[in-house]
């Protein structure tokens, strides 16, 4: 015979309702936790921000140096004969000078190829490409590239072929065995591309001849390098020197552009 104390009382209606409410609340908390843990843009519904994706850096590197600069005679101009064209960093005041930096490794690779591997000045290149779809069908792209050991040189004026050298050696000189000036460069650029997943542009093309839908937004460039100062700088040839480049561009406000190419003795 079972005693009354051992019997389980039947839940009253109000107690049963409170228990159901607690169960429903626990389920909502659980669902909220799962939703909070999803990546941005993973939740459905209208008005959500599309999720950003990271593309291979090679998607960007492989298109650099491919843009044809019209030479006015039906061909492509080369800033330095035999080498791919990259962006050139300039300063008009207080000194008129230009710098060429191997910020994506193309110049070092060309020298390596041309010499059969006997001259290896290829930098170590790393970086990221972040892309996010826009509501208008295009894509916001953010590229960051760092090159460690990048060949660099500076000329008075912007004649990169024959201009008076202030710092480092030209690409043909480095290819012939001269010791180059080398440093670390950091490129950071944001732009709008035609569509998500579309080929990424050569920066020369993006800035000079953007296609329909492409818009350069902002770019920063930093370089520090060491190497020989040259006679055009006003010191004995080979004097140890140091280069610093600071370039900031807001393409919507050209007057805000900041360009500095500083040279000094080490």
C-alpha cells in the first residue's frame, strides 16, 4: 500500500502554465544566442548587410602591370623599358622627385626571370583582399599589400629611365649586379568594382581610366627603405641613406592629397 506522502501531486493549471512559459522563454534565449553567433549577413530577411568575403591576394597581384599606357603611336608606353608599369610616387615640393617601389613584387620577379635566377631581389609579398556586395550590384573592395625587401629608387624629376639618381640604383643597374636600395612598403586602397567576383583592376587603369562602375575612393602608401645615396642628392656616391614615403589620397578631394618623399643620411 502506497502512503499519501509518496504520491506525486497533479500539477495545478496555473503551475502548468508557468512551466510552459519558462520552457518557451528558454527556447527564445537559445534561438537568440544562435542568431547572435551567425556571421554578418548570414541571417535572412530584407535589409540585412551582405556578408564580406576574402578573395585570394593573387586575384589582385595577377592583374598589376597589365594595363597598357597609350604611347600615342598605337603601342604601350613603358616607364622603364623591359619592365611592367607600376604606380610612381611623386613629390613636387620642396624638391621635385619621384620614387619607384616594387610594392607587388613584379619588378623583382622580372629581374629574377631575366637573369635566370642569378639576381634575386624578389620581396616577400603578403596581404588581403576584402570584398562586400553593394545594393546597386557593384562591390566595395579593400586591398592591403605589404612587400618586405622591395627594390626602390628615387630620381630628381620623374624620368625613371635617365633622370639624375638621388637614391638606390635603377632596375637595369640592379639587374646588372649593382646593390639595390630595399625596404618595406605598405599599400592600402579602397575602391568600388563593377560587381562581386569581377576581375580586380590594375591600379594604373583604376586611377587613370576606370571602367563603368569602377570608382577609386582612398589610398595610402608607406615605405621605409635603406640604401646608397647618389650624387644628385649632393653627397658622395654610396653614402648610406634612408628613404621615407608617405602618400595619402582621397580621390573625391584631390586638393587634400599629401605626398612626401624624404631622403636623409642614415
